[in-house]
C-alpha cells in the first residue's frame, strides 16, 4: 500500500498498526533530508552485541534517539565508543517497522571536540598501563658493551643514516644489523612486529632500536599498535624506542625498555663512547699505580723511623742494605707498572683496530658488495636460480636486479 492510497482513504477509517507503521516508514524513507543527517549528542545505553553490531542511544539535555551501528561500520571505528562520550554521528533516519520506533542507522562516528586517533591512543594507553605493560620493574637494562645492535626502521630514511653514523663514530667495535621495515601506512604494523620477532628469536644482537623520524599522529600510528606493544613487552632482547621528535610520544615509547627522543639519541644510548672508555681505563691504571707507590712510600717511612731508633751498628748496616734493596724494588715496580699501562693501552687500540677492519661497511667501501635473495646472503651460485630477484648492498645504498644467467666453476 503506497502513501497516496492511505491519504485518499476516509478520515475515520481505522488503520492497522502495521499499516500505520508502514506509512510512517515510507514517509521517512522518502524524505531526502533524513537520508543523510549528522547528530551531536552523548552516548548512553551502549550495548556491544556478540554479532559485532553496536546498539546505543544519543541524547542531549532534553531528548533521546535510538541508534544502531552494524558490524561492518563499527569495525572501522578508530576509537572505542563508551557511555558518556560526546560524539557526532553520521547516518540515515530509519523506522524499525515491527517495533514502531524510529532510529538512526549510523554509518560513521567521531568524538566531538577531539580526534578519533587521539581518543584511540588515550584509550589504549590507559588500558595497557592498567595491565602493567609500562611498569619500570619489567624494563630490561641495556648491555654496557654491546657487540651488535639491531635497527628496525626504513632502510632509506634519514633515521637509519643517523643511527649508523652515531654508532660508527662512538663505538666502531659494534656490528650493526638493519631490518628493513615500513614505518607508516598499510603493512607497517606487520613489518615492525616481524623485526622484533627476527631479532628476539635469532639472538643476533644485544640491543634493538626501533623507530623513525617525526610526523603527524597519522604518520606515527603504526607505533601505537596494541599488537606491537605486546610483542615488545614479551621480547627478551632490550628495546630502545626512537619514534619521531622529542615532543612525539607513542605507545611504543611507553612499553619499550628505554625511550630516546630521536633516532640519533637512541644510537648514543645504545653504545658507549670508545674515547671515554680509553680515558677511564687510563685513569683507573693511573690511580692503581699511585696507590701502589703511596703504599711503598709509607712502608719506606716506617722503615726509616725504625732505623733511627736503632743504635746497633749491625742493625744500621742491615737496614741500610734493606733500604737500598727496597729502593731498587720500588724502581723496578714503577718500571713494570709503566710497562703494563702501555701494554694495556696498545692491546686495547689493537683490538679496536681489528674490529674496525672487520666492519662490513669498510669492506663495502673498497668496492665490494653483498648480494642477498629471499633465502639470505648468497655464498654460492647454487644458492640462486635464473629469474630470481636479488638485492645488492653497496657502501652507500642498495640496488635490485634479476638473474639472467649463472656459471659455476
């Protein structure tokens, strides 16, 4: 039955409930204005159905309207609706004909007065903090003299160059392993988690740096992932978070073992300064030598006092001989100590030089390259097939290519 036929019926004719509700439904469905409305209000009576649908009401100071958000639309929300939250809902006014009620079928929704991403960030931060993921007692200490550092970031960004430069300058003995990852957009969360998995399970490195340069909250959103936060929390290897600039904070910062304000600062926190280590070693050896010399001097003074109190010529002669013997021993100890200090310094410098010679970046700078396929670093022609794609790492970057032929010896 259409609207016009109902209007033409006698005024006093009795309608069924279904006819009246059907009339109202068609009347509202036909109103173009009600097909796309925006409503501001406060959420109440929120119910999350097991099907994924969300049922709630939107109210203001004097009125209330029912609302429903079906699973497909609700799953796309970037925040979690809560009772008492002020929102702006976009949707269509519809009539639930069986119940004789009208409602808003919501297609999208956003917090009123605050961004959806920021709301989601605060909600997740509060929840993970309540679970204890940010507790200081869980945070692992960094190794004082790491042999290798893992870096999870974009292989082409400025962050990775800053990290490599700082580590190489401060502590050349440390090896650097780069895990190339997406740091924003689709797929970024998965590659960041894969990087933590790789370094944590392989036991290849002593410390992991994860991060990127600065950006908007949208650019940094992958580092606000709940899955990434839980994986960092479970990792056995210490993790330094270096996301964005000093004023940027992400969930990754709070859950990591240490937060650095920038990627460069993360590199400084990850390794010691070799020059400072040499200075400390020199100081320790110098203080040890001074302590030994002072003790010998005190013993000599006691011996002199004892000698002065003795009148017997035989004792005096013996003490004189002992003084000469002690003096010679003192000179020998001093020479041995100086020799030991020089030997330790030369040994340390030699070790640093050897480690520097083993640095793969130096090898690359002499014209060599590292060829990798999906199966790892190529060590033989048997490891590659014609048609495979390879990545070639040079001293100043990477290139890709395809294998057209191969010849064995």
